[in-house]
C-alpha cells in the first residue's frame, strides 16, 4: 500500500482509480507535495487541544489527540512507526511481518528508499555488497504544546498517521451515542470517540461545532 497526501483534503490516502477515496479529488503522482508554508496556511494557528480520541479507521493509527486549529481539526497519532533499511545481519529476528511494515510506509518513504541495481525481494533488498532488511520500530510522538502550532505542518508531512480535517471539508457535524460524526460533502463520515474526560471533550467539540455553524451563517 502506497500512501499519498491528497492536496485537496490533506489526508494520507491510498488512491483508488487515481482519485482520493476521501474527497474524490484527482491524484496525480507526478505532482509535488505541498510545501510546509502551504500546509501552515491551510491548517492555521493552533487554538486548543480537544482531547484524546480514537478514530474509526482500519489501517493507520487510530488512537491519538485531537486539536482545534483556525483551519479545522488536526489529529496527532499517539505513536508512529519508523521504517528503515538496515544490513540484514544487524536486524534481530521478530515475528512482525515485513509486509505489515511495508503497508505502513508512506509514498514519501518509498521514494527515499533507493534500491541499488533496482532489485527488490520481499523482506530483503540485495544491494551490491550486502543484503538489506526492513526494520520497524515504534516511537511515542511528543504532543504539541499550546504554543507549538508551528509543528503541525511537519507532523502532517512526516507522519501518515496524522491528518487534518479542514472546516470547508465538513458538511455536517453532530454528536452521536459514542462520540461525534463529521460528514464530508461526498457523505463519507469520520467518526470520533473520546477516550478521556467525556464531559470536557463534548464541551470542546460542541464549541467547535457552534463556531463552525456560525461561520456558515455569516
């Protein structure tokens, strides 16, 4: 699975028929990624941390923290997997599937993994001198502080587990039995479940929803 940052909805996605499955925007792999300045302009300043959440999605990290920004909602995953190529003799044996690690690699990481002689085998890269293997390690992500909104563009670009849900991508927002549901214009829903103080979380989400509705009515 190769992930691409959609330039329309700013979500890491696996293209389907050269389209973003989240917003239906055409994806051209020849187009350069947005710059950090462009991402910063779209995300906007950090307003507040809403709280710990679980996002209902299948492959990418689903637990992390939700932030409100001037441009929308930003999700920072609780942890991130680092994937790198190392000499095969230096990699400890592990039951983790290499294919699972590859599935989590972003398109950006794949582009950076230059393969000598263009030869690739599953789990082992045969370079000119020594075989290389994939090493996967998990790291906790330092959470942005109240004055660290400038970190968000880099987090989005470097971590496919992070995502940004812009205000213009939210058609409706409503509270549900287990959390909140955000509906895109194409009727795809993002479902968010709070993991911490539910009362505080619902209060902050309700404030965000009210502000969003007021902006639409202006």
